[in-house]
C-alpha cells in the first residue's frame, strides 16, 4: 500500500531532476547527464517495486464475486477523490457483511470469457487542489494495473534513452538542456499516466506536448527543425480542441466531476446518457488523432523526426504518442458505451485506427529517410492499437503498446546508431548500405526488432498483433468477441503485410549491398549498443507475459498474466469479452507477415519482378499513385498551404484591415468631428457663455504643474475644456430626460 | 493591530503611494538617487501594508467586505467614502501591489526618453493610488473618481515618454476611455435617482447597513451611490427596459476599458506607443478595471439587465478572442502583436463573466491576474528587446536565443504561459472560462453558449499559432547580419532579473496552486452569481 499511496514520488523525483539539471547541470562534471540518469534509475527501481507490489496486491485479493465484491473492491479509493466510488464501496461493504452473516455469496456468473475474475482493487489517493464554490477539485494518483504498466515502460525506456544519449548527443551545443528536458518529459508523462482526474490528464497531456515541442526543435538554429516543432505543437493544439471540449462534456455528464472513477463507473453503470457519451468520445477521438498520430492529424509525427533520435525513440515511438491510446484505455467505459463497441461491426475509433494502420504503412514504402520509415511505421502501429480499442480488444491494445515500446524504441535507437556511423545522415538509400558486417550488434538487434514488428513467431510482436486480429471477432472461430469487425481484420492484415515488406526494404538499404556513404563507418560504442541489446531482447521475449489461455499445457499462472494483472475488473471497467487464441488465424497472420518479407526479399535482394523496378518512371498510372504517396496524400499541402496560409494571410490581414480602417476610420471621424465642433463651441459659446468654467478648468489643469509643459502639446486645456463641455451637455440631457 | 488595520489599513494602502508622490515633489529634480528611493519606497510601503492586510484577512469569510471604512464625503448627493476588501478585490489588489514595485525596479536604469525621473515616478505613484483606490472603493462616485484619475497619469506617460506617434495614441486613449466614462457616470446617476429599496430578505440586508437605510420601506427611493446598498436593491423599482439602457451605459464604460470588440482599437496604438513601463501597467492592471467593473458593479447591481446583456457580451467576447488572434497574425511589430493578444485573452475573461456563473466569474478573476502577470512580462521583454535592437520589427529580429539566451528563454516561458499551457497561470484563466460556457446561468441560451465554448476552444489554437510564430521568428534561427555582432545586445541585466524573477515565480506558483486565487475569490463571486440566479 505504501508504494501505491506514495507513487507521486516517482514523477516528483523526475521533476526535481529537471530543476537540478536546469540550475546546476552545467556545473557538474558530466554536464547534468549524471543527475538525469541517477534520478531516472531511481524512478525505474521504484516503478519496478510498485509493479511487484501490484502483483502481490492482486494475488492476495480476497475471493469474492458479483456486484457487492466489485463495490467493496473500491474501498481503497479516497472518498474525497471519487464520491461515486465511495458510495459503491460503502454499499458493497454493507452487502458483503450482510451476505457474510447469512450465507456464502453467490457467484455473479461467468460473464467474462468463461472464467471468473476477481474485482481489481485500484488505489486512489488525492489532495485538495482548489475549490470553486462548493466544488472541490482534487489532484492525486490512480494506481491500478494500467498505470503501473506505463510507469514501468516509461521509466525503463527513459533510462535506456538517457544512457544512449550520453554517447549519441555527446558534445552537443545544448547537452545540459537536452537532459533537463528529458527529465521534464519523463516527469510529465508519469504525471499523466498516474492522473486521478481528467483535468490532471489535460495538464500532463499538454506538458508532454511542450517537451516534445522543445525537443523536436532542439536544433532550432535551422528553420526546418523549428518548423517541425511548431507543426507538432499546432497540430496537437487542433486535437486539443477535442480534448478540452470532450473533458468539459464529460465533466458535466458525470455530475460536475473530473474524477476518472466517477466518470467510468457512471458511464459503465448507465448513469450517463448514451448521447453524451457519444459526443464526449467523439471529441476525445479528435485528441487521440493528434496525439497518437491518427489520420488525418498524423502529419506532424513524421516531421517530428527532426529532433534528436533518442527523443524520437522515447517520445515519438514508445511513450508520448501512446498517450492517446492510454487515455482511451483509461476512460474505456465512455468509449465502450458511447460508441456501442459491443455487438457492432464498425465505429469511428476502429475505422480511424484501421485506416491509419493501412495508409500509414503504405507511406512507409516511399521514404528514403530511415527515421521517416520508422515514423510512418509508428503511425501505422498506433493505428493497430487504436483499432484494438475500437473493436473492444482492450488488453490486446495495451499489450501491443507494451511490446511495441520495446521493439520500436530498439529500431529508432538502431537507426540512431546507423546515422552515428554514417555522418549523421538518415538517408538509407543514398548514404548507407552494407553495414551488416561493420555494425554487427546494430544489425542483429535491428533484425530482431524488425522480425518482432513484422510479427514473426514467436517474437513479442506476433503475440500482441495476433491478439488484436483475433479481437476483431471477425475470423471464423473467433466470431463475436465483442462484435464482428470484418473490415478491420482485412485492413489490419493488409497493413501487417505492408509492415513486413517495408521493414525488409529498410534492412536491404541499410545493411546489404555496397556502402554508399562517405568515410568509414564503425560500430557504435557500448553506451549505444547496450540499450539496443536490452531492447531487442525484451522485444523478442516480451510476448511470454500474455501467452494465450488456450495453452493449457503451460503450468497454471503462466497464461494471460498480462491480462490478469493489467486489465481492470469491476464497476469502473466494462465487461469485455476476450477472443480466444485461434491457431488458424495465427497461421494466417504469420503467413501474411512472411509473404511480405518474402516478396520484399525477392524484389530487393534477388531483383525479382524485374518489370516492377522503375515502374513509376514508365507507367503513368503507377507514377500517379507514387506521386500521391510521395506527397503524403497531399495533407501537408492542404494544411500548411491552404488552411494555415489562408488564416495567416488573407484572413488575418482582413481582420487587421477592419480594425485599422473601418473601426478606426469611424473613431477618427468622430474625433475630428468632435474637435471641429469643440472648436466651434469654443469660439462661439465658450468664450462668451461659460467663460468662467473654462478658466476654472484651465487653472486646475495648470495646477497639475510642470507636467503640462512637458507635453509640448499645449492643448491640454482644450481637451479639459472638451471634457467639461461634454459632461455638462450630457448632464443637461440627463436632467431633461429624468425631469 | 486589527483595530489599526480596520481603521487605517485600506486608507494607507491607497494613499501611501500618493504620499510618496507628494514627498517627491519636494525633492529637487537633480537628486535622482533620492527620487528613486522614494519611488521604490512608497510602493513597497503600500505593498507591506497590503501584506499585513492579507495576513489578517479572514479567508473563511472572503465573501464579505473586511477592513471597511465608511465616512461621510459628499453629503449633498449622499456619496460616501466607503472602502472595503473582499475575495474579489483581494487578488487584484495583490496584483497591483506586486506589479508596481517591479515596474519601478525595472525603471531604475530604464527611464525612457526624454528622461525626467521625477515627473515619471510621480505620475506612476499617482497612478498606483488611483488603481488601488478603484479596486477598494465601495461607492460609485468614489470609484468613478479613482477610475478617472488613472487616465491622466497614463495619458502623460504615453504622451510624454511614448514612441513616435505618442500624441495620436495618447489622445486616442484618453478620449476613447472618456467617451465610455461619460456614459458610465450617466448610468451611475440614473441608478441614484431610480433605484428603490427592495423587498424581503434584501430589504433586511439593506436595513442592516444602518444609517439612512435603517428604516427604509420597500419602494422608498434609495438615493445612494453605495455599491452594497445598490446591490441589495438589485435595481428594484427600475423597469426592465430602463435597466437594460443603464447597463448599456456601464457596458460602454467598462467594455472600452477591457477592451471588448469593437472598442479595442485604442489599445494597440496605446500599447505600441507607450513606454515599456506604461505598457506593463496598462496591460497588467488598467485593463482589469473594466472586467472588475463588470463583476463588482454592473452585474450585481442590475442583475436583470445583466441577464439580457449576457448573450451579447458572450458573443462579443468570442468575436474578440478570434478576431484578436487573427489581428495578431497580421502584425509585423512585436509589441503591437502582444497588444492585440490582450484583446484575445481578455475575451476569455469576458466569456467567463458572460456566463454569470460562479465558475465563470471565478475563472475571470483568475484570468485577470494571470493575464496581468503574463502579458506584463511579455511587455517587459519586448521593452528590453527594443532597447537593445532599437526595433521591434519581427522581420528584422531573430536568433534572440543566441544573442541573449536567457532573455530568449524568458520570452519562451512567457509565450508558453500566454498560450495557456497547463502548469502555468494562463491555463487557469482560460480553460475554466471555456468550461463555464457549457453550462451558463439558468435562463441563458444553452445552445448559444455551447457554440461560444467551441469557438473559444478554437481560439486556443490561434493563440498557439501567433505566439509560436512570434517566438520562432524572434528567438529561433540565427541573428541577422545587422545584429550578429552588435555589442549593445546583452543578456538580461541585474535590474531586469530583479523585476522579472518574481513574475516568473508567480506564474509557476499560480499554475501549480490555482487555489491561491480560486479559493479566495470563489465565495465572493458565488454571492454575485447567486444574485443573478447563476
């Protein structure tokens, strides 16, 4: 329990690390990197301990089923954080006591995939953040399997990236700032995953965004880099409209509460109307589209590769970009009910995910820059996760998030290692080649991670991707898991095929053939290769944490551990159905992957399909399609040139023109008229009639002292007179009206 | 101690700066050292007084006026010298007391051309007295006097120490505001003549004020400028159409000050031409007189008209948000861009106010303070950039992060704060204001306000756009040849650090502990929201 109630220490450590590096980093022997590594190491250890405690906490969960136990399971929620949970817990305890006295409680039935699950006991702690009228808005932590999972993933990848960076950005002009921002990012990300309420989520969400901005623009001297940083920030801001509006809608839907548990329980138990949930979830999907790089707001992510490569691995592959996925998973009842995921065959979330998975994968084919291939691959894999959430395969989505973090971070860091050797070029077509022998460690780790990404049995990617495919509930034998999402299955299989093929293409260009770059490349040092080896190993074996339940030849407690510890059961989580493992589907998915690898192998390595080589130069139709891909479906043109260009150009100028000419024209006209009539009044009325008043005004004005002479205008008397005249006239009018 | 504070606390806070100004008159022009000491000493003394008040303020009772002073003033029109401090005034008082000493510190080496620190600081001290007085006055005439007195020092600050077109800008500022004030005073006078004593509980509360109210009967003419009395009356006995017209007068007076679209055009000129110090005070405090006036005076005193005007205010606020942001995108001058951003940011504050809900009003109070700190800081930085580069033409700037890295970082920080980054103060003025529009006060058009909510959220994108493009063009990249080796371009100096670091700290602290303002202003604005039925 201590670890769960004090888990705030972990993000606090990283925030402290940020401040220390910022203020003292430059004076340290290693320029602040050592502070970052020590703190993130400590954070990782604490995260692991929290994870261990979570497993123990889940294991000695008291047996008990049904609504009463589900209510009682919420007893560790601080009542001041979530009133709804507190109420449920109170009711639950009451019922349990009554039942305990009378008879053994009756199991509520096995609605969950055939075997009963014990209700998860989340631990929520919070303090009063601020009050608004009679409302108290709290800040705190929500600890359950999902947040603990991300705690470990984020701190681990962050630690490895820190180590990698000490070599990779060695001698950089802003080395200390770089590490400071890594710390700030880690702190913000941990703050985000531990959020107890949606308001806190917004805070974390934006803070990781600003770190991403700062790190993409790390080398801001060059305009393309700062352009990329701005694009990332602004695109995310567009998505944030949805986030803000969605959170607001759900805040009112949950009876003026930001609490995640309040919202989830109410959404899950039918306390919120379907329409509100639908609007809320659609708004939040916009936010997911920007943060997690989903079509049509994905365009910033490939450009974000302008940042240092370790940053791409940490932020733009393993952690920050999954924030959208994490948010959907965290607020799953909202989406599950709002989009009616159960029992349907298409919805906005799964559609966006599947389109992203396929179209992103296709774009990866035409990239010369190895990091851009990986960026589009990330877009595509995030699409897999979003699809999984859209079809109700919650665990599969989180499982894929978990495995993807390892192998994709490995691939990015591998690309970094390659470019480190090749004069900082990422152009695999023109500046790489034949590096297999020269950089064996980079090669082998890259190969393993590629195979994992392509879903080769038995590497981790195979298990997680297979779960997603099964989760669509479309394949014969897995029908109706939560619904039957046929289109998604087809699109994901196509995407998986493309994934295997484009990754094979990168291997060909980078590691085979002749070296096409300058100088003599060399293998990177141990601070670069060690993280690669660790990540590749994890990417290979991480699948064992969630072996299918169907594998009954395994000892008890070896199957579906991930699902058991991570997926919540209870009032704050919908009753989702898990698709079973299907051998036929597994074979199909492996075959699809192998086909992709095989065809790409034949095309690149063996020069097969000679007719296809250079097709785009000869065939207009092929050229047309290639052009579309090279121009990234023209989204950048649409956004940057058309929309942004219009707003910054004609629209802004029109607004300014309106101020300067229409409104001010009127003001100046009134001013001139007033001065003119003032002069007239002065000459014809003032001098003769109200002489005394003006003299009074004049003398009081000169009483202001030497100030008057300073103005050098000498007209203050006139304005003062004008003022008094105006007030006199108004008062006169007023007296007449009132009288 | 408490007796002393009760009798003298507010009076001293208001008039210590003025006393400083009087002392300064006696100091010969040549002894700059003494002048600066007085210039800093008086606001610090007022701030110390303010701190004492805040330490002794009863936060559990922040909806009631404390340390009240009530003396006869102009008996002929029953206008009294009433001062009081409650949860609504306190954050703004704190903001004023905080900003002015920093402006003086900044001026230590930066007295703008044509010099003459004696006159410059004298005006600033008079201005401080007027600003504090406006936030503490509880009588409409007293408020009006302070409100108008702020005009003259600022007029001179712009007109004497301003830029090339200072004359046009200062006169425009003066007359524009005066134009609104004229309608405002007419509205005040109309209230004096038309407001009647209310019925029911409000009558009891009115009678409890004592004095001439003690034995009033329902329907008796009030003949009062006292804000409390008028609030209890709630414009009783005034026909709705008349009330709407009266509110219109105040709307002009306060709306021009805010400034609300379409009365904003004085602001870019005034800011662009004003010396840095003038811009900072104008943005940080003077604009808030308008929004404060809405919350303190217009809404609680004429609630029935507030409900009628709320949709119009809401619509104009959102037009201001979008329009101001678009205006920013078109600017080529850094200072003018920041000025236009005020139009956009104050739009959020006005949107919060227009919902007439406790949440919205509270967001507005937060927004005022946050905008004061953030835009104040932006103007400070712009002033220092101008001093070094002798231009604020965005096209010619660039590479500030290389030429003056620390200043570049501070500009970046202020930029992020201004675009409403959570964790910094700006967010808490913006997001709750948007949120409150989802659920406006009972009787307001929900569809309209929800539309406004979405449009306001769109405004956050534009805000990020103009601020980041500004930052990209000024701070990123490499310095142009013109300035690459300019020895005048130095990094943040000692006085700038002294003046800016408290603001930097304030922005972070309010970002992480929003309760510092929400908890104080909440009860006070809740009472107001209740009077309009929100």
